[in-house]
């Protein structure tokens, strides 16, 4: 887990009626591809992302919390600062090998997306899995 780099407020935020719709309670898998930058030479890209994420969570601290069910089933964000899930993966493949243009469906997408055990539900789980 990546927690905010500094302490954040502990509070609870009610979701709006629009955000609290049962039909919106799902996770959307996304694959991000990044090209190598010469300025990153000697740096571990995953560590750079991890550190940037920790800094970002200071300002966007609700993402480091958990969804909980409140009164009448209304969802709240419990701003606990627990952190977001971050998984590092390496692949022995280049972007060029995926072909042009780079659009879904991607070959081997099942191997690129990791299903975090226990994260199938929306409640009491990290809000962001990277």
C-alpha cells in the first residue's frame, strides 16, 4: 500500500446521490503505457510513480480511504489514510511489439492486469489499485 506522504485529515465524506448509484459500483480496469524517457536514466520508474503517488495523496487524501456503507445503505468515504494498492510489474516487451495504432483489445491483457485478492467488492477495499 502507498499511504499519503504526510498526515491527512481523518473525516467522513458522504457521496452525492449521483455518485452513490448502485449501477456505478464497479471497478474499471485500465492499462497505462509509458515510453522510456532519457531523463529517467538510472531511476526506477515504479519508485518514481510510488513517490509521486504518495505526494499526490496528501492533496487528494480521500483516495487513500475506504468506502463504507452508512445509514440506509448510503456510501461514505472514510478518509483513513490507509493508502492505495500499488503493484509493480515488469514485462520483457516493447510498446512497438503491440503494434500501431495502440488500441484495445491488447494482446496478453489478462497477463498484464492483476486481480488483487479480496478487492472484488467496493466496500472496505482500497479505492485505487495501481
